[in-house]
C-alpha cells in the first residue's frame, strides 16, 4: 500500500490534525516546511535587495519591526510545533496590500498594507498576530494535507501558484506559493487565526479592538477593488461579528497587563 492509498483509507477518520498527518506522510513535515520556507525567504530577501525593493530603514519598517519584536515572546509561548521558530522580517516596498508569515516564523509585510490603510500599531499587530497564528498552528501544513487528499498536486520543490507576489518578481511569489502561504484557508482555520491573533496581540499589550477596525478598513477596500490580502482572507460582517464575540476574553487579557 502506497502513502496515497493509505491517505484515502484514513480520510474518513481524520480531522484538522489528520491533514497534518497526511502532510507528514507526503514529506511535508514541520522541519522540512520550515527549512524550505527559510531557504525561499533568504532568496526572496536577496532578490528584493538587489532590486531596491527591500525596506530596512523607513518609518514603516521600524513600526512593523517593533510590533514583531513585541509579539515574538508571546508567539514563542504559543509554539507547540516541536520546532523552534527563527523569526525574521522582510518588508517589501510595494503598494500591494498584503502580509503573511511563512512556516518557521518568516514574516513578510508589504508597505502598502500599512501605508494605504493607514494602520495604527495595534492594527499592524492584528494583521501580524493573525498571520503568526496561521504559522504557529501550521495551517499551511494542514493545507498541504488537505490538497493531497483532494488530489491537488503537492510538490514542495515546484510549489503552488500563490497570490502574494505583488509584482515583486519570481522569488517573492515563490515564498508565498511554495509552501501554501497566500492561498485561501478554510473558514475554520481563518476563525482559529482570528481568535489566536486576538489573544496574541492582547498578551503583547495591543488593544484587541484594533482587530475590528482593521477588518472594517479591509471591507471598505473591497469596494475599491479587492486587495491581495482579501483574496486569501475572506473579509465580511460575519467575521467581524465572530471577533466581537471573542473580544471580551481578549480584553480581559489586555486589561490585566
């Protein structure tokens, strides 16, 4: 029996963690995904730097970096993957409204998401906390497992066709597409990331109410042409209402600081 036959037999019994098991069977274990993301991240940074598209000194970069440094200790406390994350940041000069965190803690922000939406530091934390939760809960790994089960080609070397390039060239696309980052997650995984992001930003001392204003801004942008971030993160009133239900628990954490 090959691994695909075994995957099909197991499908009926597998839930969220089951997709992770299938990903392991397909050779997309945590260590492999993290190493692949790290390699692509380094190449993407080098390519962006050569093209003058890597931001390492602007006020936007400094704000994003400060938020990341503040979130990292609490993100590390949430890490139950069995693999330590080596958090690194790349801020790309682009009007693209997008951001993501690749496996192993590779944080990618486009300047457009901060500047065009006029994000506060707390709203930056809402974006980052949400994306960090995707990485910490290995949702891209679940995506790999789910795609195997639905017979969609999964090849860590060749990758997916993602939505996170923003016109920055092949290597920027590769990091987002290679390990599933930038692809739409299921509603259940989005809900988990929303919840985890709220708790993470609250622990770091950012007012969780900013998560609501963030998605309200995203909803307004939807009418002006859907930005890249919304192509992978469904922004709607139901999502905001779900976050409002979780807000009291997050505010309790925030107010205890």
